[in-house]
C-alpha cells in the first residue's frame, strides 16, 4: 500500500509499476537497485510515511521509529498490520526493542505519541541483554497508560 495515497496493489500490479534508481548515483558500484513508483508519484520505501523521535533513556540514545510497512504484515491472518513502531538503540543498529503494529496511520500516530510521552515521563523499565561484541538486545517495557 502506498503510504501517501493509500492505494493498495496486487503483487502483479506492484511489480508492473515503473521503477527509479534507489540512489541518485550513476556509479554502478553504489547503485544497488530500483524502487517502484506509485501512480501518485510516491517512491516505495524511500518516501514511506514515518515518524521518528530521538530520546535519551538511562544514558542511552534511542529512536522511536513509527513507519508505514507498505506491505500488510498481517498476511491475511487476523487484523491488518500496515504500520509499526520499533524502538532501537542508536548506538547499535542490531539492538531492537519492543515492537507494536497497527492497522491505520491514525492508530500509528496516536500510539507513537503515547509511547514517546510515556518514555519522556519515565514510565518504562529498561535493561538489555549483552551478547558480547556489538550484539545487544534492548529490553524495554513501556507502560502504555493513557495520560
Ligand atoms: Zn500513491
């Protein structure tokens, strides 16, 4: 689904869309592929809807990232899941925290705002598992209390 115009595509329609280079670079070593363009002009992946909030929790920089998944991660089983929030440590891209999924952009926006508000108010528990090297897993429980 295009996160700008909300048009949903069947796989064959999606694959038949025109494509543009993923990066604006003519060097073939740096040009790693092509991205489909919606009929509204929005480029999938590159132009997807997102909200980011950067915070410091327990002396660690985290990013609360809420995005359009563009592909329904409900896969026809249960509720649609078009949007997702992930909290990750900015010091390590491998360190993902909790994850929430939503049906609509409105739900995603509301939840993102609520998660950020609860984190800023200190309503969370924070710890991590350290697997050695760069491998750490953020364990973060956010109380999703309606303030
Ligand atoms: Zn579109």
